[in-house]
């Protein structure tokens, strides 16, 4: 099985931003990750981005924001294999994780941008058809230099933070460390689940841990997370399964057992219901 590549980008502390135009017949770079943020603007083209444990279809005038260390691969549609006239073009921008980090995390003016960067840990696709000003900023990035480029990327991130036409790539539990909740009790419960979700966790057990009766716990958990306990645990297991399928030489039965499913058939059904494809199809897709 192919390895998950760690892409080393030519970005330094003295030159924290890299921006370029691209014009390909098809995307070809394999399943990979890098320690920087990445913006991929598709001016023309269509296909899908496999990202974490999810899939983001993309088309003309869309932008994908990818957080640091988030595995992903851009795949052009099958039509590109038979039609040589098709192209995919746009702009790619990459910038360091510590770029203006103190300002983003301390100044109230940057709160929306900080939230945007936190959300990028799940991967975000933005539709820009109704935002020509954002598209214009993206096209200016590769030809801007010095302070002008820094001002431009700040304006770009601020505009994206206000953009409501967005879709997330991964499930909420693919990157559990980025989750925050409104109270310490919920965080304590979630931390307990993160340590135990690959084994059978009964409602009675977790309700007792939370010092609640089962009925009250169910109401509380659904209100706090938007999901049932069973659904939340299932999302966590599928997210972990995606990581195993992508990064290790391990067969489907082993993945099923490692993630805590009662049988391979249960694993296959649950995986397909959540992601729209079987574990085998997912594994084949990310390795194209």
C-alpha cells in the first residue's frame, strides 16, 4: 500500500507565504499532508477532494481550505481520463501555521479569522460564484509581493471568515482535539469517549460516569453535541477507520476489529451509510 506522503513545502520563517497559478490537464499529486495551511481555488474544473474521512466534490469557482497536517488528495473527474481537452486551473496559496499567530489569537479584530483557521482542521469548501471580490483577491495573490501580499492575504482570510456558502470535508470527530464545547462537563464526557470508543461503551456506563440517569444523559448529550451517543461513537470509529485505511497496510477485517465493530459486515454497512462508499472503495479512491 502507498504511504501517506509528508510534503515539504518551500516556505520559511522569512517567506511565510507561497502563491502560484496552476493549469493542469488533471490533478496528479498523491495522498499527502503538510504542516502549512493551503487554499486551493478552482477557477475551472470539477472532481473531488478526498480529505480526512470525507469527500468534498468541487466544481468551477470553488475554494478548498485545508488545515495543517490534514491528509488530502485532489482528484479530477473520470471524464479527464478520456477527454484531453479538459483542464483544471486556478490558484494555490500556502502559508505557515505560525503566520501572524499571536495577532490572530490575541486581538479581537481577528476572532473571525481565528475561528476560520480552527475550522480548517476539518477542511472547508467555499462556493465563490456570488463572491467575485474574493475571486479577484485570489488571482492577485501570486503577483503581489512584500507587504502588499500580506495585506492581501489578511483581507482574503477576513472575507472567507464571513462567507456562509461553505461545506465541511471531514466528520467532526476526525480531528477531535479541535472540538470545543460550552461546558467542562461535556468536555469531560467527550474525553472519556475518546479514550474508550473502540470498545463497547454502554449507556449505563457513560451515564454513571456523568453522574446522571440514562434518560437525562441522553437528553443532555443530544443537546450538547447534536448527536445521539450511538451516532457520536459511530462517527469516531469511522473517522479512526479512515485513518487506518489511509496510512497503514491493514486489511478490512483488522480495521473493523481495531475500531470496535462487532463484525466486518456491520463495519461495511456503517461505513457505506456514512461515507457513501465501502471501506474497500475508500481505500482504492485515496490511492488513485
